C-alpha cells in the first residue's frame, strides 16, 4: 500500500510517501513554518513525489491531518488532499492532529497515559488523554489550561504537543509530575502516513475537526460556507 501523507495543521508543512507493505518510508520532507503553507505545500508535495519515484496514480490512498490547528492551514492541507484524491481517484483519509501526536508514544506500548496538548491561545488548549495502549481516557476538547489538571488522576503522564511545555510548567506540584514532555511544533509526518495506512477510509472522512469556531468574523453581509460540511 502506497500512502501520500500531508500535514499543514500547525507549524509544519510536511508530506511523505510511505510503502506500508514494505514498511518503508520512501520519501518525506518537513518545513517548520508558522504561515505560508498555501504557497509552500504543492511544491513540497511535488518534490516528495519526485523523490519517491511514484506517480499519483500509483498511490493507494492519501492521508491528511484535519485538526485541531490553524483554520487556514487545515483548509490548505485538506483541499490539497481532496484534490489529489479526486484527480487520482483514490480514497482520502482524515485523522486528527491529536491522534498523530500520540501515535509514536502509543507504539512504544508503555503503561503510562499520554496527554496531547495543542495551544489554542487565550490560555486554552486543545487536548486529549489516552491510555498507554491508545484507548481514550478523556475525549478531545478545548478547555482552559487549568481544566487539564484533572488528568492528573491517571498518574504520571507523558505530554506531547506544541503546548506540552506550557502544561508542564503549570502542572500542580501536589500531583505526579510528567514523566515525559515533548513540545514538538507538529506531529511526525511519518506517523500521519502510518495512521492513514491503518485507518478505514469510510470511518475517517477528510473534514476539518474543529473544537471551536474561528476567532475571525466575516464582514456584515458576507455569507461564509459551513466549515463543518
């Protein structure tokens, strides 16, 4: 199975081509950036596809992160994935940024739970808590940072995400301290590809995964399409 993976949800613009059957990452590239995804993504995908030696018609599926994350970045990545899938007649799988963050830690098969945290600004975070085997302990939500402290009831947590350091610095002193803090700016594109290879297309459509409405408001008289459709 050949998978093209795309991630533009946060501060990465990344793409990879995975041969899941051979368990080989054929090509990948990640650019760290806070903005400019729209201009960078398609040339980046072209470079990765050229390096992989694969044609778009050789792909078996396309995987893309669907959020939480930057509203603009998400639209860029999802639009590109849908366009490639439509042109090549291949299924497109959407997966959350939170699931991509926790995947490498779940793969370690450790016993300690994992909290994935993404900066939602205004002293809030997007977060999710899973057990060491990946089963859900707390569902994805956007909450004030203080509300994440309830996850301490699960014991010493491993923290990952671009808000992991923020949480760790404010974690209560009277509860178990985090055993790991990994504040990477975005998920590993290789794991986006692996999750895409393992996910049933019908179960994970490539739709934006929004936990709150955008901060920007449309001008009066302007009708904005439903972002959730």
